[in-house]
C-alpha cells in the first residue's frame, strides 16, 4: 500500500517541551513538505526538502526544525520557541521528475495540542 | 511571493444543484493550479488540477477553468451530492522555480443539503 503516513494522529504537549512529528512516504518521491493548518484557514508552508540532507525554510519556519536523513522520512520538531503551536500539521510529498508537475500527496495529519 | 484568494468561504447548495468556487492568484509566473478536497480530520486529497497551457479540464462532475489573463481559476461541481460536502482548497505554484511548494487559498466549506 503506497502512501504517506504520519504519527501520532493526536499529540499533546506541555508548554516548554519539544515534540517531534513523524512523516514517512513509500512513494519514492524526492520532495517532502510540512504545512500547518489552523481552524478555518488554508495551509501554510513550514519547511520543504527536495533532496536528502537538504531543506529550505517556508513561510512560517520560526520555532520549527526538520531533518532529511533518508529519502522516505522527513520529521518535524516543534520547539518551545514556537509561541502558538496548537494546530493541525500536514506532511506532503511530490515527485521532481522532469515533466511532472507539482502533484502533492498528503498524509492524514497530526493534531497537536499544547496544554 | 504568490498570494491566492478564494471565495466564497462557505457555500450551501441543494442536492443536484451546481457549485462554483473561485480563486485569484497574484504571480503571473504560476503555471500549476490544483484543487484539493478535505474531509473533517483528514488530509487534503487532490481532485483535479490544471496546467497553464489549457483553459479547461473536466473529470466527470468536476471541472476547472483557468483565465491566465485575469489570473483566476474556478472549480465547478455539477449535480452535487451530499458526499461532496467538505472543505475545498485551491492552490497555485510554479514547479519550474526552485521552491515548488504550493500556495493555498483559505478554503471553501461546501454544504450540500439533501
């Protein structure tokens, strides 16, 4: 079964704690993305990566960090520096093959709540 | 950078009627425009997309139109059914640039009344 998995589905964090959200894909996609979704709003880009060991900041990268040690994995760490981390986090991936447009496939999301 | 505006924010239609959602974009270099459907508590699913080299694309009850001159594109759903109820997002990108990430509209909550 090909696709993108995210874990956990629900995550609770105390203020001042760092937490890491998992994202794995078996689609052999080169690019992976993290988006944040707040209630009633669209998706905003946090970080993206187009190749192993390289990643770029998106529009709202402050308070977040990522790594890309393997092609299939792109974990996101929400640090204590993120002032308002409660949100729905979505991971996506896409192929970068020549001639392929930017069809992005999304995981099921992780809902993070800060207590 | 790119900015995508989406209207309306909510849309209620009777089953069997048509629904139209409109988006405008700011970056004339954008050339890829997907539409996503998101059900409650789930990740968005791609339902249709259009490239800038075509003006219209249709897939059964769903169609998308693109006006590059005016920089707007629209989603049309005909013969709506209760299972079409969801939040719909438009997006834009230029895959030819280094970034490739999508810029999303703010979403439209579609309610189809049986």
